[in-house]
């Protein structure tokens, strides 16, 4: 029976999301790979953490040349993760705990191992030939940028079978689907409906700007692409309620906004540029980068929401920063060149802030209080570390650390069989950093994170409220109000590692009594004089303002 | 700013020092020097003996006493000379004494207590009557425990009354609230109660605190609001009382009660129009069983007064009531031997309720016109039950409740016409 935490169709506006890899979460059959029965066995942990929705990374059959984003069958479960029955059992058990589940939908491309592509390449007369984008030459769509510049020289790849070129915006083993073909659009809708009928609560839609190609354009964000997405959304709305489509479009917010349409395209989209600026503001001890990007962010339709995050399965992307900013971030957060990959940094939250609990809390506090729905990355709730010696971005995809026993409680397999080695450093190793030990300590990061989420959930203002910056003279202090109807929360954050005093002009809030939201302490009534606060290093306060 | 707030800066400073509280006991006072020290000692005894680990606070909200009540509270020693102290507080016991802002009265005092509870995030809020029964620790504790255990969200005292006592309650308020709200609430009025922080927060959010009528209506409104908004309501047996809380003239008391009832009926019409039957409430404490002595009062003089007043306002009644009801009332002839039977009484009550709904005459004016009818009914009931045993009288009171319930559909039908 479904007992979801909110029946509101706009639930995603208030939700806290939790991103995880099935293969890294819990292994039930001792083969070294996480699976759905294992994940189901850990649902109590997720429910007690207080999150609302799980975002599962790809769970489909795949040759795994791109961490599962190279899908070879859209309507099956990768056998290593279990059966479809295992998935359905997990889904019903998640719903029974009030947890929603969204899954990946890779629209732009398939694996070159997918049967559709195998058929398409087999003959130019094959009915599925036109499901992909082919060319006799590799000079169509000239000038379109190459995304994976480290590995790809062209967006065209030669197919030795059909002796023609095929279009791919990502890796050459990921041929792009041809969305000009109605049959492709119909088939993708069937895929969505298949999972929605099983009960999934939505999709994180991968790489959305690249669906349609047109000569003479960048082949990104084209009106034809929006038309495809709107068509899918309309079919979703016609058949289901309370589902969510979350767009991945790593672009400036003003460029992402069209993906919300008039509330008729995506429900949510990631806000990529805000993430590096949180880290930048922290290291600079200056609120400027954050205020700049938020003030630059256009308003979006009421039914839509940003998704914000500190870390995820990819690198800490520095695409949406200037060259000066990127170099600063690399110098400050990736002194070890092995931490750098593509245009980013392959590290987890805790190592990025030197394992400093105060800075982890500050960053988590920002994540939970800025506009948007926060997305936690698995393991960050206990301060897991990373391993930059692993290839690609596997540094941040290591097995979840459940306890200090064999294989961190992740698996009963021989340690050599684990799909990735555990973190075993002296500082972040699973013997020191794990769920079980943190459960036993009331002041642990895990319990603190639970409390943080609980406090966020005590009001809808964080998910739905407006934001107004206060801009006191002290630039080390970020202060803003979030307002929704009669509910106002004042957030004051000391970005500096030193004690600070700040004078806040709260004249427009005169008469309000600040009530500190974590401890419940009452602060003096706000008057017409500057409100003076003294703050310790990296302190942050959330005050609920009460007019009583 | 401070002038717009339920909390003065002086009170707020004290609340900042106290911080969060688990249990808040509010003590609204106005010239209660004679009894208040015993109540303060009882509260302190309750805190130290029964809740030593919890964060507790007593907040006195004084309406401007001239008899030194706040000083007595502030300076009250926690033990009297002959008392052996057997328990010691683990925590600082907080006593906050502050005059309140705004119009004097229960409404302002309660808003101050609720606002303080909101800021302190109190889980249990108890409001005591400084002249009430909470003069020993046990009587404070028993108000706290059911709320603290989350067994109930609003706890209303109930008393073992003699059937001849509390006539305004037994003839009007109790049967009307039972019939309309569908709940067997014994004492819809009363100064004491306990509630959860959730209920207190809910009340603060409601648009009641600026209503003029709410100045008199707040006790009844709290109870009916809890029922209408489906908070879990329970009752607690308290020591037997006689004419508790009777501090005004009868005519003024009737006026205030009528204004209270109208305020609640208007606020909760979406609930009571649909309410059906009468549900029992869970009870805490022990029924004292032994009946207190009957109140003695001159019902013949009351009847005479009612007869005189009714004849005087007959033209006004004819404007407000339907002709046949008015004729029956006057034909029955108010007098010493007259008998305003249950049915006629209930129809009259409902007719006045409809008159308030129609709005042709001010509610205050209607309340004044209703007073002599009530006095007549009270006198007639007392007269005709003078020789009855308490048990027979109680049966007649129960029968009256049934009549209110039986005739409710007619009220609902009339009330709904203009909705």
C-alpha cells in the first residue's frame, strides 16, 4: 500500500532527493555488485534520514562503457542488479515507507549494443534504419561542439557494418536517436509508460538539449527538441498525475528556463552553476559568487522547481564558470592533478572541505536553504571519502560504508570481487566512517544531517518561498530571507573560518521575534535599529520569524 | 513592534532567558491575592515532584491587579513553614511575571500565554484558574499528564454538579453544544484547561483574537474549535464545585454566554451543520460521585423579574420571533405558575439562533432580549422540580438534551437556507 509523504502533485517542490547507484549501495547475493534486494534492505536507513525521493542511476542492461548511461535495453533490469520482480518489490517497499522513486531516462542516445542500433546498422533498408542519424559524410552539422573533448575527435563515427557515419554527441559507442522519426518518439513514450505503469514516480532525463539536429545550428536547445519534450510531457499528463520529469541540462539558468516551458515541459531542472559557486563562496569567504548567480537566475513557472546539489556521480563540473574561476577552483580544491577530470573535480564533499565538519555542515545548510529542491548524494550523509586513483569518475562511486566489518557491510563477497574497492584511507576509511558507528553517536554527521532535513521539512518556505538578499557590509556573511505567505525564515551564514560580527538591516521585518530553528532559542525582537549578530567560524543560523 | 505584539519587551526578555519549555503553566490573574500563592506553590510542587527532568515554566499574565497579586507570585516561597520539602528541582524553575498588553480580559491573557508557548515551543500548555481547584500539586499534574503522553490534545475539566446548580450550563450551554457539535462535553465553559502545543499554535493562527465578541467567548470558542477542527478532546474530573466562576450578574452572564455561543456557531457552521448524534469523550480522573449541596436561590423572584421583562419587550419579541412561537410564549403566560416546557424552550433558543443568523437585529440586542426568556425557563424549571430528587432532576436534564438533539434538524434547515 502506498503511504507517500505528500499527496500534493507538486510534492517535488518540497522534496529532498537522494541520489544513489544500485551497484554501490548494498549487495545481497555476495557477487560484489549492489542489487535491488540489497537496496530494499537499506530502505529503513533512507526513510529515517528523512529524504522524500530516491533517484536511481541507470539500472538497465548495458555494456557499462559509460556507467550505465549506455543503455542496451530500456525495459529490463540489468541482471547483476536483480530481476524485474526484485525491482517491483523494492519499489513497493519504498512506497510503503513514503519514499518516491525516480529513475534514469536516457533520451538522446542508446548503446551501440542496443538491438535497435544493431538492426539499424544491419541494412539501409531495415525498418529501424531511420531510428538513428546517418550520413555518408562526416561534414554535416559542422561547427557543433564536441562535448567529451578528452576522448572524442568528432561527433560523427564510422560504422564499419553499414559503411556510413552515425551521429553521436557523447561517446562514439552512444549513437544518437533520431527524434525526427515519429516511431522513435512513440517507442520512447512506450518506455516511459512501461515504468510509470509499474509505479515509478518520474524520470531524471539525461542530456536533454541534444535531441534534434538542424544544419547551420549548434544542434542544442532547438525548438524542435522542445517540441519533442512537450509532446512527451503532454502524454505523461494525459495518463498520470503526481509524476516528475527532471531535466539534465548543464547550462546557464537563463538557457535552462525554456525547458520549463510554460509549466508544460519539465517539472524540474538541475541548477548547475549554483553548485561550484557554493564552493567558491566558501573558499573565497565571500558571498558574491552565490548572490551573483542567484540574482541572475530568472523566475520559473509556479509549478516548476530547480534541483540543487553539492555533489553527484559526475565530476564537480566547472563548465559553467569563467576561466579565471575554473583555475581558482582547481587551485583551491584540486591541488592534486589526479583530482581533475574533464572540466571538473572528481571528489566528494568531505574531502573537498578537508573533512572539516563545520564546513560540511555549512555547505549542507546552504544546500537545504537556497531556492530549489536539494539532492543529496549517497554517502555524503556520513561524510564518505573518495579515491582519485580509480579511473574515470569512479572515485566518487565506491561502495556505501554501512559498518566497520568486512567490506563495510556492503557485500559478503571476497573483497577482490567488489566492483570497486572500498575507501580505506586512515581518515575516510570505512572502519572510521560508516553508518553503524554514526548511528550510535547522537552528534554524528548522520544524525546532524537527519536533523537538518527534519528542520527543512518543518516549513514549505525553503521549497516554495521567494528569496531576498540582505547584503550587510560584511561580505563574509551571506544573509537572506525566504518568504512564503506569512511564513518568513531568515538565514544568516558566516562563510569565513574566523569569528565575525554583522549588522543586519531588518527594518522591513521590524516587530518580528526570531526563533532559531535548530535549537528553538528565542532571540530579541527585531526593531528599527541594525540587528547585530556575532557569529563563530562557519556558523549559520536559520530563524523563523514570528509576529506574535 | 511591541505595541502590536501579544508579548511585551519585558516579557520577551524573560522568555529569552527561559528558552524552550516542555510544560508551560499559564496563570491569568486579576486581583487574586487571596488564593494565588497556594496555586503557585501547587505548580511548583508539581514541577519538582512529577516533572523534574522536563523544562517547565509558570507564566503569570496579570490584567493589572491592584491587590499585589504579581508581587505575591513573584515572591511566593515554594514551601510554607510547616511543609517538609521532599523533592528538589534538577533544573531551574522559571517563574515569569508580566502584565499583558491590550484590552483587559481572558482573551488577551490567553493570547499572551499561547504566544509565549509558541515561542518556547511548549508541548503542554495548562491554563489555571487562580481561584480554582489547583491548590495542590496533584491537581496540576493531572491536567498535564494526558497531554504530555499525547493521549489527548485538549483536556476540559468536568465537575460533579448538583442538578440545581449551574443552571445556565445545564439549561442552555451543555445541551446546545452537545446537540450541535455532536459531542458529550460536560462543561463547555470554564477557566481551566490543558492543551497541546499543536492546538495552541493552531489557535494563534485563527482570526479570533481581534474579535470584540471573543472577549467573552474565548473559553467556549477554545472547546468548540478543538471539536470542530477534530483535535482529540477529553475530559478530566475535578473536585465538585458550586456555581463556579459566577462573578457577574445573571443578566450579564446570560448576555456573555449568548455572545459566546453565537461566535462559535458562526465560526464552526460548516462543522456543526453536518454533525450527527452525540459521541462520548474519554475521561481522566475519578468521578467524585458524592453530590455537592444544591445551590439555593430565589427562583420565584427570578420568575417575577422575567415576567415583568417579557411583558415589557413583547413588541420587540414580535419583531424577532415567528408569530406562532411568540404567541405561544406569551400565551403560556410568564408567571410563577407558568411552565416553559422543554420543547418550547428549545424552539425559542433555536429561534434566537436563527435571528442572529438573519442579522436584522444586532446580536447584542438579541442577547439582551433572550435574557428574560432564559430567566423564565430557569425559574419555571426550578419551580416544577422543587420536590424532585436529584436523580429525577438529572433525568429531566438528560431529557432536555434529547430535545435539543431532536429539534436540531429544524435549526439546520433554517440556518442553511441563506448559506
